[in-house]
């Protein structure tokens, strides 16, 4: 898709328009199947039947009740004669409206290809499942920041799809992916040592803590937080979208301080919304920790002005993050 706006965000350590809560279930069949949106489970059942993997994944998503997305998308990769490669199928699907990818395949070679392709694209996230920690560890060695692996001894009921259904449609940045109850998924009865081994391999899982069934972590294979990647993508895409709309709806964005201020205003509006959705932290006085620095016309290279290209805009923000663990000390006085 052609565009005139390119936003680059680097995560400083330590540190068409997408529907950012919309999952895509990708199956496979000899005839393939184009991208299609579904608004309820009955429609999926009518088209695919209850025994298909696509239906099982959709059920896991919509089983999460009010937290589940209003709609999902399903497509199938063509197999057999004239089969589609991973590159082929993603090339046609990247033009569509979705953010979270769930594949019905769990074959290691397939998962590695999808993970690599999603990482290279840099605009979506891939959730997969595994019952083999050796396979998970092999994936972790790639340090993919856009792939999350859900480990469970039972993966036929799509625990990773359930997690997307539970969390993915919340306002971006407003939730963490840890501590979440998943309807229809049984917690693993494991020791702390076994849980640590799962996390060390690079996966997350589902356990019981303080009598509550909940997800054990909220990380991708690289160790980055899922909500950080989600927030980064949201801010980048919305600044690009907002400025592209500004260009389209304005007779001319002048290459002067007024036009530059328009670009900065769009950027600040997106950052303000990100702050309201709890992506961006606040200081001790409750003020949002973000800022912009857009060079004035006089500070811009004349060669850029001649090319009508403005490269002088910058912004920064502090991630709000989330508290996942705590140590609280007490003192008994006699």
C-alpha cells in the first residue's frame, strides 16, 4: 500500500488502517480461501463446520464473553498443486484489516516461517501454541519480538486464541497480558520450578495463583512485553494515518511554520490519546511524559524544502508499563 508518511520508533532500552484488536485465523486447504470477516460463531459454523480447526480457534476467541472482539477474520493457505508459500499467503493477507495472527498449523517448520515473516514485516503480532518445550526453545533462539508462544499440554483448544479473545480487543495499552482468566482453558498443575522452565524456554502458560486461574506472563519470545509491541504499533500507525488524512483533506500543507505545526499537532494528538489509554506514563505531578520537537522552516535543509520533504519531526514518550511482581516489607513494632 503506497503511503507518504513513515514513522520510525526505536525502543530505547531499558525500555488500509489496522483494527488493532482484530484476529486473523489462518488455516489451510487444497482450494485455499480468501480473507473474510465474521461477526459471530454461527456464521463460522455454517461455513466451516464444528470439526474444523478454524471453528475451534474461533470458538476459543468468542468463548471469552464480553471481552471478545466484535469480529474476526478467517482465511486459508492453498496447499497441494500450485500451493501458496508463507510469503505468498501473507503477501495477499497483509493488505487486509487484522493485527493478531493465529495459525491452525503447529508444525515447527511452518511456525518458524510465519514467525520470521511477521518479524520482518514489523506491523502485526503472531500467537502460536506448543506442547513441546524443545520446540519453544528453538523458536526463542531467534529472539522474535512479535511472536508469543503459549505452552500447554493441551493445545487442541487453542489457548493462544483464547488469550487474544480475552485481551486483544481492550483499548491498546490499557491492559497487561499477564493475570488473565481464560474461559475454556484448564490451568496446568505444575511446580514453580516447572513454571520457571516454561518461561526460560520462552513461552507463557496458564496456572492457578491465589486460587485464581490466570496467564503466567505477558511476553513475546524475545522477552519484550506484548503490550509494548502493541502500543508501539498503535502509535506508529495512527500518526501515519493521521498525517496522511491531513495531506488528503487539506488543500496544501505549506512548507512553513504553520504547516509544520499542523504535522506536530497530529502527532501530539496521537500521543495524548496514547496517554489516555495508559500507554504513556505520567510524572509526579500527573503530567504525561511525552514530547515533540519539530524543526522550524529556517532549521530545515534547503535541499529538503526543494524536494518538499520534511524530515525534521521527532517525538518521545515514556512507557507506562505495568507492575507484574512486588516485594512489600513490613515492620512489627513492640
